[in-house]
């Protein structure tokens, strides 16, 4: 298959950390004192943002606030230092909360440290073997389903501290925990609820009115000051955990036995897979914001080393954090140095300001995580797939979501992937056709093998600055990523792209998402996109998803000649979007 032949899993370039570029002449740019100044500012900014999040995620997962900080310091440093992305910020994230909580409940904190170490080793092996480039092919409905499910679970876990309920230990099961909440609702503490609501209101207000200011930090500081000066009776980090040690722990190598490896292997694979998915997703977001291009395999190696380092410090699992990475970029980061400075900022906090953290109310940290849970859930995206995507994708999404909540994330991802593969194979059988293909000049793009590769046909006359590409075969999650690299592969920016879809019998929501992203790239480069010869199923799916309305029905041509005629009459200087 041409698709698989075109994928080169591993090359030597895949194992050069982006930090090392600072000492090379790549790109002709030198790392200057001015660049270091920008990295210092961005690193300090994202360090302040990471402070409450690292503690909150660790507490929600059943750990201590100190463990969250140690993770952000150790794992965050190595993820930036060795990473394949210039702007990635690593640390504890919401995606791990549910997994960590379950591992601690079954195997204790020692079991979690072993599982994190094993996950780090698995991540390194994934990167070395070249799986970094394949992780992104996990179907969109599966990732959306478990991400939304994790968001719901995180929100659920915050009810106890947000309302101040007298629950000694919350059940790790979703439905059992809500039974506890309802049964102990009379123990609600009005003062604690008021603190949580106040912090939540401040966070939402700051996010709306002053989006450049870290809202979580403002909410935590405001709630802490109010509780401290008014001496409000509510549980704090100090009253539950005894505060945060004013210093770094001594690294300890976890004791690993064969029995423990056997018991923890499934959890380790889950942690590694989740770390890989989220870190590469975060790197993709960073690429879209900066125009950079990350190295997926080196990123996985860095994630592995970071998790091993975090485990040696007694921390919890870590991965690339999308929100903190975006904050890093917006703050003006230039290189991975900003991520390392973010870790140093947290070290300075522990050394000099740890006692102040003892006064932080747990209710305000719950408010922070409730906002995080809402952002993770992305209910608008979830509802959009349910309403507009093909039924098979909606079934996979809902199944993964429900199993994440009702059973566990590992089982949900396994079932979701199996369903996606089965439905994909079914779709392939239904739409398989035997036909001869054609290569389109030197710029031809084929998404599948042709049975008659020697059968070529001349293109109709068209302007030299118009690129004509053809997709052959079903446009599904396995090949959608190739479209993202089309613009990068064109030596000279054209005035228009004609995308022929005469041999695309089917398209799924991931393919439509790829087309939406491709359209955004074209608009950003002021390139007109015209699609020709769209068949019945892709047209219905694109109409239902709203893509044709976004593209403009006038930019859909019935024939290639009609598409070429459109390039002769349109104004290519489009407004910025």
C-alpha cells in the first residue's frame, strides 16, 4: 500500500532534542540574550500558572500537593530539555486524575510510582520504535469520548471539597460516589461552599474580562487571602496535608518485583498511551499556534524520561499540558529554555514560599479543577459529533464516553478502538471499488494504490499557479493526516487548490476535520480552495457537518473543467479569517 510505504517510522533526525538547536546554526538564528530574556518572562509566567494546577491535580488524584509540584519540576524539566517540541510544557494534567486515583486505590502510592516508572520505559520504547507518528491516527471519536468522560469524572470528584461534605474517603466509582454525596448532603458546610463559589466566580470573571491574566492564580490568591484574614473555618492544604515541605526530596529508586510488574502492566500501558496522546496533541496545538513542527518520536522519548524522573522524586504521571503550553507561547517563549525556567520557578516557590501554600483552601482548588473539567469536556464538540457525524462515529463516541464513566478508561479505550476498527473494516467492505487510477502530473497526490499505475491522463489546460490534487479511496482517520502536509509539500504557494474527490466513496468525521483544518490553512495563506466531483456520501456528510456551508457551495464544482473555470473568475485576495 502506498500509504504505509510513505510512512518512515524512524530516522536519526527523530532523536535530536529541540534544545540542541540552540547550539547549532540551523535556520541561521542564534540564541541571544534577548531570546533568553523572553524565555525567562514566559517561563516565570507559566510557572505561576502551573503552581495551583500541579497541586490541584495531585490532590484530586489522591496524592499530596507536594507530589504535584515535584512532578512539575522533575518531569517538566526533562520534557522541555529533551523534547521534540520547542514550546511544550510538561506536568500533571487532568487526563491522569482518574487513572492515578484508581491505581492508588488498588496498589497504594508505591504501586503508582512503579507504574509511572514502567510507563516511562514504555514511552521511550514507543518513541525509539517510531510509534510517535502512528499515535495520531487514533480515531477522533475515541479521543473525544474518553476526554469528555474524564472531564465529567474530574468534576464529580470535586463535589466533596467544593461543598465541604463530611466524607472520609470518596468511592472511586462514579455512581457510588454520587450516592455518597446525596446521602451526606446534610453535612454541607455553607462557608466552604461560599469559598468555592466565590473562587469559581472570580475565575470565570477574570477569564472573560482579562483573558491574558491567569484566572486560576487570581482565584486561588483571592480565596486564600479572604480565608486567612477573616479566619474562616474551612479545610486547607495545611489542615489536611500538614503543608508543603520546604525543600526537594531525595531521589529514590522504586523497588520493582516481577509480581508487581505483572499486576501493574495494564495500568502502565494506559498511562503511557494517555501520555503519548495528550503530549502529541499538545505539540500539534503548539505547531498550529507558531508554525513550528514538532518531532513526535523524540517527544515520546522525552515524556518517558520525564515520567521516570518524576517517579524517582516520588511524583505522579506527567504529560504535555495543552493550556500551559498555549500560555507559554502567548507569553513570548522562544525555545525549550522557557519550560526549564518554569520548573525552576516552582523550585524557588518550594524553597522560599512553601509555608504560604498551607493557607490555600481546598474548596478554591476544587473550583479550579471544575473549570478545567469543563474545558476538557468540550461539550459543544461532543454534541456536534453526536448530531452531525456518521452514526458509526457517534456510536463509538458514546460507547467510549459511557464506559470511561461507568467502568474505567483502559477498558473504554480498548472497546472504543476495537469498535472503530470493526466499523472501519465494515465501511471499507461496503465502499471498496475496483477501478483504474491516474497520476496527476508532477503534483499528483494519491491516497491509495492504483491497479493501473501506468494509466495516466493529461490534465485540462489550467493556470500555472493552480495546484490540482486528487484523493483516491475512502477519506478516513488513517489517511486524513496526509492532507495536513499538502501545503508544506508545495514548493511555491499557489493562488488556488483544486481538490478532486471523484474517487472518494466515503468520508468520516476525522476526514471532515482534516478538510476543515486544510481550509483554514488555505485561508491563512490567502489560497482559494475548490473541491470538484464530490460523490454522494462525502457530500451528505460534509453538508451535515457544516463544512460545505463554511467552504461555500459556489466552491463545489461538478467537473474538473468547471473547477478550473472557477479559478479564472475568483478573486484570490481573500480577507483574513
